[in-house]
């Protein structure tokens, strides 16, 4: 199992010299094994898959955590959708009010996008998921609803030798007293328990988080507390705030490590970072 990060920014793409090290594209990750490529989220980072990393297989599975714009903004620029030889399966969280097709069509239709979802030439299949188990290529996948505004899921992807969890938007410490101590009641715990690598929301420092409580994102302290509670082997923080420069992110991590207690190894997500879990 090999993981590659194509977009690690949150909320809106951010480009310029101040963000060129960690990157400015929004959420997109691939998990691959041999010739099979699984795509997680369709933020602006997905456009890069249409170049040198074009998935070669006939079938491509795209797993969407939710339908906020920063997680689907790149879908219209994902070349396999316009390839009639490709069979594209898009998996996304079910809603109680509108179908996945209806919600995706709000973006992939005029005036926001010139091509209608129903007119894409690929063989398109949409799958609505919730607290689900399914297979895609060589991977077994678990999805669970998590704490974030609107229907949102996280994913646990298990291969032959390793497990990887993807929860880029998450607020497990939401509540009057912060994160509860009973593991089984913590949002996302089942997805993250004991995994080799957890890619998790870490958008804020504590001072930024407090006035933004309830927005659906985490501060670095709560993210690492969650990782420690779930006994993950390593946590990588993603969904970087668009206002955070490379220098800010470096200082944020350094300051946190100085005061951190017994936590798993922690790093910051960076575009084009590759993680070999084979």
C-alpha cells in the first residue's frame, strides 16, 4: 500500500511563495497497490492525477468524505471522467434530503460548471454510503459518519499488510468539556484505532480554535489527543488553514512538540508526500 498526498490545504486553494513548501491545493489523496489507484476526495489536488499520474486501470474509485466545495472542486478537471473507456465509481455520504447525484449536480452544472454530470462520457456509478463496509480494488474500506457540518464520513482503508485512515475534516472534541474519555463514544475512534498512519484535520492552533468551535475542524492539540486515544502509530496533520504560511506551520508544530506529552509521532502533510506502507 502506497499513499500519496496531492492536496493538503483546507477551505480554499492558496497559492504563492508563502505556501509553496506545504502546498496550496485542497484535499486529495491516492492509495495504490500495483496498478490499482484509489482516490480520496476531489479537491483541486485531483487535477494533478490527470497528468503524469493518470490512473491506468479501467475502473477508478473516488471516495468523497463530504461535498463541501474544497473537497469536490477538482472533480470537473479529473480527466478520467471525460474518458469513455473508464468506469468511475464515486462513493459519498448519504443525505436524508437529497441524493448524491442531486447534490453533485449542483456543482457539475451551469452556471458553476459548463458540463452536466449526466453528460460525462465515462461509465459513472454513484454509491451512497454511511456507516458502511465495502471493497474497492484490493482494499477493504470502512466508512463512518463523523462530526462535521453536513453529512460527512471518514475512511479506514485496509490492505494486506497495513491500515490507513483518512479524516481530513473532523471535530472530535466538540462539547462543553472537550473530548470525552470513553473511547467507544469518541467520533471517528473506530476508524482510527491502531492504524499505521492517520491523516487528520489539524487546521488550528488552540487560540484560533476556541472562537471557531462548532465549525467542524480541530486544533493540533485535540488532533494529537485523538491519535493518542486511538493508539495510532503516526499522525499526519492536514487541512492547513489558508491563512497559515509555511513559516507559521513550522512554528506551530515546533511549539506544540515542546509542550506535548506522550503522543504518537506527528508530522505536517505536504503536497507530493509519499508514504510506503508495504
